[in-house]
């Protein structure tokens, strides 16, 4: 039997083995999601009826003797910037408050074909801009370990849904850390695949050269399972990689003999929370005891990532968000007598976008403007190349690069009002996207902060297209940290 401590792989096994029906699984998770949502606010919409209909189809396939797929009966919580035919796709923005997508994102189509069930849409920082899931038009999301703290962001709702077992697996998007950072702050697994591995078709674009869809899950094997069902070339996304996807599940349990773990001293910064450094060091000690070799590597451009990212991402966002003008797409302000078209655009965008999104659009427009393009955007692209080269060099010495996913654990809601301070939280995750390589956050267990247990994740990065290998190494780390399997007390189930 399954319970709320089950991961998606166990749910899938139970459904396929007919010990539970998909409709029973959905009913179970939907009820828990409704109950917990009052406190955690992970979901914007719980799509009970649609989910039940999808579950009935899975059960019918099983009854008819058809293969229900590798994710049979697994309820999926979908970040609200991924297009689904069912429910709304709002990006947690007033701009898209009433938007219903006429199509499914490719990842959704593929997951459903694998037997998964879309059970709801999760809250996020508006248009995926933020690291706390406080900048959400429908109100903030709360960390299940301490509801006075943030869950991280921007995929905060998905991280909470996965961690507190409000779903089987969750989907997020990661442009500069939005899967890995909330996974670290909530204590679940968060995997950003190599750029181009998962089709972006149906993902509302933020920074198109950085965006990637990935899973947030309770186990590494669930991350591998979900990734395997979504990955691969898609004719509708010209940036999707047309290379064979290595099966991440086949050798997941094999430990890697001779594993070389690259440790940049830049990642153990004094600016990190002291206990974050301590628990990361403990992970290194365990890896070493398990036979891995720790290799010092040098990533001197680590700090420069923030300024590079916060030029490139807003530049791309300013172009991508231009379509939301109240005429072609998005919220339209009530017309006023004597309105010019420009006035209507300006008012619609002023009303539809929140302050952080407006800030990014202005920043992006500025760095792309004729007089400043070379000084900012052009230069950021050059630094991007250097960052990529720096990783390439480091990966000649090691299989994986490891460090904290976030310099600090979950902080108090409302406790970080300076946007620059918030941007600095992304110091260890943005360069992964800048270089286009895969990254994953694996829970290490908790540290005690002001009387509360707060989870910390280990961030692992691997060369482009080494996703299967990265998942294998993540599985090793997971096995070395059995204490990290403990769910948040209030949401504990066993
Ligand atoms: N926190 C980063 C930002 O605010 C990353 C967001 C993301 O990955 N979508 O832009």
C-alpha cells in the first residue's frame, strides 16, 4: 500500500501492480492538497475533476490490459508558467489572471502519455522572477518546515507540494536556480537538466537562452523517472537537443568507482551561513569515506555570475514580455475617453505586471538600448563565454562540481526587502544556466536555526548532456544521507 511517505516510483508500482487504483491515489493527494493549502498556499488551483477524469482513463487502460506507462497514476503539480489545457496558466500574474491555454506544453503531453495526471497548478514568483515566492499575485507560499519562512523561489509552490507530499511529483522551471534553490530550502530533490534536454514548448518564456523545465521530487529516482519521460528532441522547440537521451534509470543504483568530486573554494565562501558550510563539509566527508576523491578546482568567475545573469535574463525577459500589451495578450485596462494606443499599453502593463517584473523589464530594456548595448549586454555575452570555458576546464579534472545550492537556509517572509540582496541568493545557481549545464539539489538533512530545523541541499553540476551520470551521483549522495528522508514534522506521515 502507499501512503504519503511514498515517492512517485512507489505510487507507480502500486498502480501498475493493481494494489491501488489511480482514482484512489488522486483522491488521496487532492484531499491532502486541499487541507494543507490553507496553510502553505502551494497551489493556485487544484484540478480535482480533471484529475479524476485522467485517473479514470489510466484505470481503464489497466483494466483493458494496456500498458499504463511508467508514471501510471502519479499526480503531478505543475508550475503555473507551464501551459496546460486543464485549468489556468497565470504565471502568478494579474497579467494572465484569466488565461487558459488552448494547448498542452510538450512536457505535459509526454507525462500524460506516460500515465501521469495533472492535479493542479502551483504558485510561483510572478513570471518566475524571484527567489522567495513572495512576489506572487495570489499571495505568498509558505515553507512547510516553518510557515513564517519562505520556500525559496521561483518554483516555491512546486517545491512545497513535492516536499509536503501534496502531489506525486512537481514540475518547475529554472532560469537561474528556480528549481534548485527552492528544493534546497524545502528539502526535496530539484533537478535542472542540460539546456535543450526538455522541450520548452509551452513554457512561458522568461530568459529563453537560460530557461529549462525540470522535476521537484521526494527522491532522486523520481527525478530520473520524470526526466526520462519528458526529455528528448521536439520539433516545436528548435533549441531542443537532437541527441540520444541516455537512460538515467538503468544504472541509477550503481555507485561510481573512482568518482572525482570537484570542490571550488569559491563555493565555501565566508559569506555563507556557517552551518551551511558545516553540513556541506559533512557531505564531502561522507563522499570521501565512500571512496570518492575530492579535487580542488578553481571557478574564479563565480561571483561575476550574478551581474552577468542580471543583465542577460532581464534583457531576454524585456523582449519576451513585450507581447503582454493588453491587445495581443494579457490584461487590458478599462478604456478611457481620449486614450491613445500607447496610453492603453502603458496602463495595461502598469496594472498587469507587479513591481519586480516591471523592474526587470526596465533593466532589460536599458541594457539593450542603443547607447548601452555594448557596455552591458554585449559584455555580458562575452563573460558568459568565459564562464562556460571555466566550467569546461574544471570538468577536465572532475566528474561533478559540488557545493551549497544556496548560501543561506530559508529566510523569514518579508525579511529580505532589498532586491539586490535577494539576487545574491542565486550566486551558486545562475552560472549553471549561463553555461547550459545540468544541476541538481539533493537534500542533506537539516541544520538548527533559531530553534527550527531547516533543510539544506547539496548542489551538484555536471558537463552538458551528462544528465544521467549526474543523477547517478545524486543518488549516491542521497544514499549517504538517510536522515534527509525525514519530512517536515507537521506534514510527517509516518
Ligand atoms: N532567482 C532568479 C531570478 O529571480 C532565478 C529565477 C528562475 O530561475 N526562474 O531571476
